[in-house]
C-alpha cells in the first residue's frame, strides 16, 4: 500500500515480538526505581531498628526509667538515714546535751560500766 508521495504506510513484515520486548532504557528506569525504593526501605529500616534498640531507643528508655526508680528509692532511704543521724547529732550539741545520750556514747567508746548497771556477759563460741 503506497501513498501518493511514494512512501509505504504499513511495514513490509509484521514483527509480533516488538511490543512485548522491553528496551534497555525502560529496563534501566525500572531497575533504578526499584533500587531507589530498596534504598529508601533500607534507610527507614535502619532508623526504625535504631529507634527501638539504639542508645536513646525505646529499650534504653525503659532501662533508664527502671534506674530512675531504683535511684529514687535509694535517695529516699539515704534521706531517712541522714535525718536520723542529724537527730542523733543534735542531741550531742553543746547547746542542749542530752545527758543519757552523752553517758551512753562515753561508756561505749571507753568500754566502761556504771557500778549500778547490770552487766550480762555472753561467752563467745
């Protein structure tokens, strides 16, 4: 079939494999797209794993919370011990010395006993 200008409007042979064939440029664009998606997924995965297990991740936050709880309870215990010690020290201050406390401490440090005290000796095994 020819036109008036002498050109053929239909191909001389039919090539049924051409529409099914993927050109290199199209294959390259498909592979480039897949590579970009794979890299993006790897980056998101990396940050996701670090958000869970990293130095400041969810697991580390739970461990820090547990450490905060234990240190808070230890702080409360130390404050109670300090208050008790301060109360005992206040009894030994020169402005108001408690005679019983002074007598007890002096006897303990000097290993002396009042003659009117009842002393019980416990043998060591």
